[in-house]
């Protein structure tokens, strides 16, 4: 694809606000992770989700080898976790790893999904990984989410859907 089209594609997609997630997998000696904003729910029955990873992603290679991983929806207080796993390593780790059934996950995330790799599909210069959710959990009250918009981090205060009108009945209408 020509460079001008690639730049325009990236520029226009930066107008889409997304959540920020950490994908984590057991490494040889410690957890390995990558920051993604391409998380998408796929199915309720069975519960499936997907995300995209570069063909050069070492984390995606490790997921293919190990077969299980976690998806962690980050809160605004976890920007350091995102930055570190997006390729700008911090000198010191400021977060805590937990583990269940040999799958690492990040403490304090707004939601965590422990998954088994269900499928992998080609997607140009990326691969599309589909995870079957085996366990999910999160705090009773979510924190302010960490968002990504315009090529930078953004924040939006959490608003209780019970008082602002529910949209969950419309969300999965396809």
C-alpha cells in the first residue's frame, strides 16, 4: 500500500476513541504483555473476544505457543502499564501481576478476561486472535477508563449507567 494511503488511514482511524487493554501471557521467566486498542467482543454464547496483533509481535507468538492469555481493560490510573507494554519500558515496574491457572493478569484492571486461544486469522500486516473466555472478573464499581484518541491517551469520567439510561439491551443487537 502506498505511504500516503497508509498515513491517511491511520490519521482517520485516530478519530475513533477506544479503550486501552493489556494482553498478557506467561513468558519464559515472567509475564509478557502488549498494549492493544483493537479489543472487540465477538459472541455471547460462547463468550468470545478478538484483538489484532502485528505479525512481528513476540507476545502474539507466545500466545500461539502457550495457548492461554489474559485481556485486561485498563483504568486511567494504569497509563504506566500501557506505556511500558507499548514499547516505552519504564525503569521500574509500578504494577502487580497476579496469576490464575498459569495465566498472568494485572491487578487493578477495570475488567479481566482469562482466555484460551480459539482461532487465529490473517489480517494483512496483523493477525486476528480470537479468545474463548474461560474466566472473567472485575471490581464491583469500575474506575475511570483509560482511553486512546487522536494518537494520545484520553480520560472520561465513569458515569453510572443505572442513572443515565441503560444501553446494554441495544449493544448486542447486531
